[in-house]
C-alpha cells in the first residue's frame, strides 16, 4: 500500500487568510478561512495595506488551527504549499515568508503554487473521482480562461480575456450601482428578482477570446443614459441582463471547445463559479451528454484547500521551491494572454 501524502496549503493572495490540510490531493482534512470581507467592505473594495496587515495578524493562528482540526502536527505533513502569485504583492509576501520559515524550521519541502492553477484543482476536492482530460472554465476576480487539462501536469489555455476578468467586471458594475463589496455576490442576489430585458454586447470575440471591458462600458453607458433621460433603473433587471451577457459567451465557448476536443467533461472554477446563473447554464450542458463539475461553494472563492491540492500534484512531480522564492503578483496560467493583447 502506498503511503498517504499530506500537504499543507497556505493562501494569502487577496483578502482571505486560509490554511488547509489535504490528503492525497483530494481529501480535505481541514480548511480554515479567515475572511477580511467585513473589514474591506467599508472602503468599497480591498485595501492592499490593510489586507497585508491582517494576514500578518492572522496567519499563525489560521495555520495552527488547520493543523489542529486535521489532527496532525507539522512533522506529519509531507510538504508545505503556498500561493506565490498572482495577487497583491504585500499580501502574497506574508504567506510566502511564513511558509518559508515553516519549511526551514520543520525541514519539510516548500512548494510554490500558482493561485490560478490552484483554482483549477478546486474540483478535485468536491469530486474526488474527477480525472483529466477535461475542459476547464476558470472564472475569478483576476483571470478568465478556458483550458484543456490533459493531466495534473499539463494544460493548454485555449481562450482567455484580453482585458478585464469576469469577476472584475461584476465588481466594477456593482460599484457603478453603488452596491456593497464584494459586488459579484450582490449582483447575484439582486438578479434573482430580475428579468433579462436589457441588451448588452457579447463578451465573446471573433477570435475566440473574451473582452469584459466593452461590457463594463456598455453597462456604464446604459446607466448614464437612463439617468440623463430621468428614467429609473430597474437594478434587478440590469443585474440579470449583465449576468447573462457576462456568462453566455463563456458557455458558448465551452461548448465549442468540448466539441472540438471531443471531451465529455467540463470543470468550472474560480470565484464566479459561485454565481447561480453560471452554475445553472453550465449544468444545462449535461443535456448534451457532458458531465459538468462545479466546486462546492466553499471551494469556489479563495481557500487553502485548493492550494494544498495543487501542492500535492507538484509534490508527486518533485516540483519543489527553495528559500529564494518570492511573490509573483502578475503570474498567469501558462499560455494565458497578457492584458491588452488580442
Ligand atoms: O477566485 P476569487 O475568490 O478571487 C480571485 O482569485 O480573484 O474570485 C473573486 C471574484 C470577485 O470578483 C467576486 O465578485 C466574484 O468572484 N464572485 C461572484 C460571486 N461570488 C464571488 N461573482 C458573481 N456571482 C457570485 N455569486
Ligand atoms: Zn482566487
């Protein structure tokens, strides 16, 4: 019998301080998430300086709690995985410095985890039977990409956003409407009572990539023109119409790639995979014989468990980092296009 591998995952890329212990990349033994949402809400968004300071205050308690809940000590852990990018540089550095210290003190290997690859791993936690190959739709606050995942090592980005990410567009539109942070969640709630009756441009470009800044501008123009005409804005209708425009192009693109790759599995991940409409539309693809994997809500947004899962697959490959590891705030998926490049 092969030995179980326990990885500790540490996540501090934005406004969640999180740590988790995962067995063999799929079984969550503990996942502690300390969210700073309430702290940042009064500012209408994440304040990087405040985020870093709170990570510093919380990280030791969060990691110790994750070990306690998993009923293990550091000496029983096989490797320490930490998010080193993408994210806010100051916030990332707190996790990276802590993980380096812990690795040095315990003699355990350090694993540098790309946060976005972490999101790709989130579905392994909810669906322990999920095996590549599959098409991945990653929808977060900083990245939007469709990839073909061939194995735990290899993926190819097939399409990505040329400007804003989908979550960023949700947050910006929420701000325009004066909704509290985090905007995506508020838009989701309000859209439940809405009708899809405002026409917005598709996010799907002719070349198969996505653009969210056009949708954001179209929404801003709509709000301004309604105001100028002295007409009331029906916020739920606007929220649902915006959501349709933000999601429909992604679903169309997923269908195209599922067909092209003759692939029967779609795994959706990232913060926006918590969105009700996106979840419904993705699930509808099952009518065409596609098996659709959605993470449970806890693993949609940022968490240490997805980082621990990703760290397991890197551990198997002996993909270790050393103490020169630094934060990489603009890290992308391999092959993802840079902002502004069509
Ligand atoms: O993956 P995530 O937690 O952080 C990043 O890596 O960026 O994603 C956060 C994003 C935010 O933009 C947030 O507004 C969005 O996910 N989000 C949602 C929902 N829940 C979170 N967007 C739409 N509907 C939701 N229910
Ligand atoms: Zn994230």
